[in-house]
C-alpha cells in the first residue's frame, strides 16, 4: 500500500513538472502605464474585441451579440452608443432589428463598413453598413464546407477569421478548419479613400505653400517686370558682370505671362499652373542671371 502511494506521488510530481512552463529571462521596460477607459461592469458591456475607426472605436460584445461605437472628443471624454444587435439570432435588415449569434471576428473597411464572421449562423459572413445588415457569403448551409464561388453558394469551416486588405480591396479569410486562405473581392466604392480628406489636404497645402508663393511672385513681378532701357545722355559706361553674355537694352525681356488671362477665362487649372510655373522661371532667370550690358553712345548734332 505504501509503495502504491509513493508511486502515485512520484507520478503526480513528474506530471506537475512536465506541465509547468519554463520561464526564461524577463526584461521589464519602464515608461508605460495602464488606465481604464470604459468599465464594462458599470454599463453592462463585455468587450471581446475592439477596432479603431475614424473618431473612435467599434466594440464587439460577443456574449450579447451586440456591436457598440466608442467615440471621444477633444477632452478625451468617451461615450458608448449601441450600433446594432438586439438578441441572439439570425436576421438581416435595419440596424435596430438585426441579430447575430455570438460572433468573435470582425473587420472594418475604408468606408466604415463592418464585416462579421458569424460562424454560428450557418457559417455566414455579414456586412454592417449605414443602411443596415446584409449577408455577403455563406449562411446557406447548416454544415461546414469549403466551397468557393458566388457568395450564396460559398461555405466555410467552423473556425475562421477575417482581415481587410485595402491595397487589394479584398476581405481575406483565414479558414482554420479547412487550412485555407481565401478571399472575397469587395466593391470598389468600399475601398476608395474619402475624397473630402484629399480635398482638405489640397486646400491646406494651397493655403500654407501655394498662396504665399503666388503672392510673392506677383509682388516680385510688380517690382521688376522687365529691364528698363537706360536713355540717359552723356557718358555711358560699360558694366561688367560675372556672366559674359550680351543683352540688348532696346528690347524688353520676353515674359511668359501673355496667356494667363485667357487661361483664367477658360478655367483650365493645368494650363494656368503651367503658365505660372513658366512665369516664375522667367522672372527668376531675369533676377539671378546678370549679363554684360553694352550700351551704344549716340551723337547728337547741334
């Protein structure tokens, strides 16, 4: 009896050693702190995953099958608003009526649309947009599968995750159960960048760089539009400069500004910018390219 007890003790001791993870050297880096942003116990939310979006975050409460938006202002005050998901089930339609079945994976595209891996609802992939909730793939088979093709005929395993790739405009699927990497080609409008952000960037660049350069160019042109001929009488001098070229003072320097008025009237932005660039180079060449100036002396008869 005693030998049996000893054998069992040795067995459990060895089993405990084999199950204990080996911990190597731990290097702790200073400079980081942790703070609580939202206490789910107070507002009855169990956050399973969170993804950043413009102006806040999308929170998935997998237990309640509900999505929330977490927004914040300049003072870092956070507010939580229910997005969609009323109860456990499978129902598309408006945001206030849609139902999910404890999803665990979701992604967000460039337009803010949400794609959900709703595995327990017949292996469906669903889309949440401003207009409501729809099913884009799967959801038509009660058993797992690996069929490709149109979204209505596609099938997935019991374990898969989603990833959004904006460069390819695709929804990548890590189909763990089938050991496959699959993709869904999204619509082009869901991958295009916000045109308003591009317009804001152009406007900011023009106000900070383009407008000051244009004002300086106009002021410089008004200050020295062309070479003024010297018509003083008497003794004239031959002025030497560092660049040995001749320039006739009897002719004004050609300026590339004669077509700007017509370009403005035609509202051709490209042509207008091209004319302004040529005008800039012409004016800079005039200002920073000194030349040999030779003036002929004319005799006047009495």
